[in-house]
C-alpha cells in the first residue's frame, strides 16, 4: 500500500486538477460519497438511524457536507453542525453546502461554538472538522467541539484523519501537552491515499479501524509525485516467503553464521540462532566466546557451535578474525552483534569483519555500536548490509539527537540509510525499513508487549535467515519485520501482551508464516 505525506497529497490533488481534467468539486463529491458509503457499512442500514455530521471550515468540512447529503437522501435522520461562517468556506465546499440545503437539510451554523449534539446520542458521529496539515494544538471552537465528540458514547467515523492529529499530538495514553486534544475515532477513512501520520505513532493510536477511500486520482498523477513511502500488505508479504521445493536439502536452504554473545549475554546468541532456524535457514552455525560453549551446548541441539578466542572480559577478541573468516567461507550470510558488548577490541573486530565480508551482513545491537565514531567503516563493505538499530543506537551512530529522531522517524531513517548506504531497520512502534535509495516501508504489525529484552536478537536471526534463502536486503528486511511483529501479535492473542518474552516470538514464528502465506511449498 502506498503512503504519502501531507505535502504529497496536496501536490497530487493539485496535479490531478491542473493536468488531468478533474475538478476539486468532483473530487470532493467522490470523497464525501465514500464517507457516506462507509457510514452505511458501519451502521448496516442508515434508514431511520440518527447521524451527526460535524464540519469545519476547510475542504474536510466539504467532504462532510457531501456525506450528510447522501445519508439524508438514503433515509437517515441527519444533523449537520458547522463550526464556521458561510463566507469562510472554500468555493467547492460552499457549492456542496448549497446542494445539501437544496436536498432539504438545514445545517446548524455555530462559527464560535459550542457544538451541541442531539440529546439522544446519535448512532454515528462523522468527524469532518479538521484535516491533515495541522501545525499545532486545535484552538476553540474546534478544541471544545473535539471534547464534546469524545464525551459522547456514540461511535465516531473520522474523515481523512481524526481531528487534531498531527506530529507532536501524543497518544491517548501518553500526552505531551494536556491542551492538545484529538478525536478518538472508532473508524478513520483516509481520503485518496493513506497518510504516513496515520500509519505511524502517535497518529495511529487515535484512528481506530483504518481504511483508504479511492477517489480516482489518475495513476499518472501518483507516479509523477515519486511516492517513496509504503506499508506492506499480507498478500505482498506472502509472495516474498521463500519457496521450499521437494528437492531442497539443508545446504540449499541458506547457511547462516551468527557471531554473538559475551560473558553474561549467552541468551542473545541463543535467541538470534534459534530465530534463524525458525526463519527457515537450513543450517545455522553460532560463533561465540569459547567460555560460553558449555552453556550453549546444553541449550542447542540444532545449532552448530564454534568457540572463538575471547578477551579477559569474556567478549570476542581480535584473534577470532581468522575463525570468523572460516565461518564466512562456509556461510551464505552473517548476522553479527547481539550481546557482543562495546569492548574496544570486539568493536574493532566487528568493523574489520564487516569491511572484509563478501557475504551479506545483518548488523544489530553492539554490532551497530561498533561503528559509532566510525561511520566510514562500512565503505567498501559487504555486498548487502542491513542494520537494525533502535533510536538510541541510531543516535549514537549518526550523532542525531534521539528526540529529533523520534520527532520524525521517517526522515531520520531515510537520511541514515542514504548516508550510510545500508538497508536500515529503525526498530520501535511501527518499525521502519529504509533503503539506500530512499524508499521507506512502515510496518503494520506488532504490539507493545514486544518491548522486551531479546526481541531485537530474534529479528536479527530472522532477517538473516531470509537473506540466506535468497531474498534481497530490502525484501528480507520488510518480510522479517512483518513476520516478527505478527509473531508478537499471535503471542499477545494467545497469552496477552503483558507476559510476552522474546522466546515467545520464536515459538510463534511458525504461526506467523502460516498466517501470512500458508508455507508456500512448491512441487
């Protein structure tokens, strides 16, 4: 699914009108009709149902006028509340207001408020107050109207975006400023294209169920915009799952080398290795400090083990380089970083291994930290590099302030992937995958229960397994993040989000593969 920014949707709208023969009036008619159709689906039948349509002074309000007209003509008992003066309305919205009045519905104009909904809660409230591009907290009368909507027990359908949602608005659970109020929608209908602010937090937390209304933008207008944002859908991810053919053997299904672990961090190595196997790799070999071998041998039955020279502190030493080179001569892909520590010697080893690798590499955790202060260390490195930092690791790596990264994760991930020339996975709620050439994918799966130690180690092993089975870096990262989040969702369904641990994600990976693509076994 293609996503867009607020500026991009405005450009597409303008281009469709100026170059492709559509009018703003026609686009508004189509958008409002789609809103009314969605309301009809939500209510199952609109005849005799009460619907309150709350409109602002912009084009969003114009969509509301059209929706109100259709619902009125279909037999609903509609009240239309306008928090604007008639002269303040845009031309197209004013024309649709006239058509609404010609249909026999008289709106309630209250430019200064307050919004007064019917005494008996309506079957549905249509929120057409404020659209996208809001620069700050809503002001009265809109803020007061949003509060009235939120106090109503009626379900809410928001047009294009829940009113008030914008970067910086915070989530319903964690608000940065008490005066910033947003509509808590039960259903949001994005007009034309999905907006990235709705696909990512905090916007996503206000939307309820989310869908997109096609209003007929010409394909050429979309292509001319150069849309670089997307959100994977299940059908697309199903097509990426590696096909297992009857003639396959363990050596043909991907050989993954994992370099991980240190004293006290054997669990990270275990999680990454197990996830690589559950991700479909035919063979996994774990290189870890020699001092961990007894503990790891007791844990692993399917993973092959290679003890590596270690420092006095129990991390992997520079003397392990030749051992890792031998691993890489056997492997199809390398996963490096989980639980390594930031020991200076170990970090130097990581940089040397990555720069000399002729295999694709997945770099996580302390593997990412090893390049702090050495961003040029990846120049001329492995043929494909995937880095999987969380926000603080990315901050250390790039020098960007962590708060600035969180303020616009898309921009931060895109810039970092381009400057480092890697495929970058910025982990977190709605994890992002950014390509070196500027594409960004917003992941739709996952839940707060996955915020637990070791979750990232599982992702590292899973992505490495997909790389080893022949996917390119972009597809392996997107599919890995999608399946990882879905495994977390299945775990939360089974046991609730509060008790999830990283090992549960591995246990639910088979279900995630099945839910996504039914295994894709070819004859």
